């Protein structure tokens, strides 16, 4: 069964503790936390203090997605803040293998995120070393965008690479996931769906999460 990772970027920050408790009590599997620096992407979200606060209340995996330049400088700090999975962008990591090693050495699972324009074959030399590939299915920086259809082909290509290499990496899809396209995305080979607006803009978020899980079972 696929995993559901609601993105707190779409949460009501005035009610963040309530939103965290809602996820704790739902069928969601992970918390997805988008860290943006206003440089790698045209937006600024939240950083270490907020993640520490979320960690103090969250009862599920913290899946932290760094959309920042020079992510290697902050690996230790995010481990201390409570990240369980730390994903860095291939486009922002000139020494990617070293960064993956550092993430593992800090006791976290290592992920690599890939922008829509970046071909997945560039992951060939690290695919056996990572735990997660976060395929961006929208242009990173803002929630509420529509799913880019070409992502389905990239999922299929990536799945073939994972199977051929013997990697155990999961494929995570981040952006534009809805109740209408979730099953198609999973059928293409995805393992984890990040859902932001679909969950937090719903009138009944817990029920929406449950419906996503049933769609994917």
C-alpha cells in the first residue's frame, strides 16, 4: 500500500498544533516538511525552530525536503531538529554522494529530490545509496499547482532504474496530487504521495486522507 505524506506547507499555521494532531490521528504515514530559502526556490517557508516544534508533537515520520542552496551545511542541524528522512535537491548538491553519506552518518534516511526539468538518469550513480527519490511533479516553491503529466513517464523510468540496480529507494511524488490522479500515479510506480492542498483545503481532512488510502489499496 502506498504511503501518504501530508505537506504542512498547506496547513493553517495559526492552528499548527491542531493540524499536527489531526495528522497524528489520521491514516497518514508521514509528515512532509518543505524547507525553502528564497534562493533555490522563489519562496521562504520555515526552518529549524518550526521543525523542532513539530517534532515535539508529531507521532509519525518527519520527511524533510530541503529546497535550499548548500544543503550540506545544515545536515547535522536538521538531524538534531528531529528529521527522520532528509532530502536534498540534485540541482543544489555538487557533492551529492558526500552529502548522502553525511545524512546517513547522522542517523537519517537519505533522499534526493529532482526538479521537473531534470532527467532521472542523473541518479544512476547514487540510486543504490539512497532511500528515497522525491520527484517534483510541479515546479518547486509554491503549493496548489497542477500535476505535470510528464512526471508519469519519469516515474516509470525511475522504477526501472531502481529495479535494475537492486536499490530499495522509494519513489515519492510531490505536487498536484489529488483524489482524481492518485491511483494513476501509483499505477505508474510511485510509493509515496505528498498531499498538501488536497488534504488541508478539504472540509474533512481526516476523511480525505482515508479516501486517498482506500484509492491506493
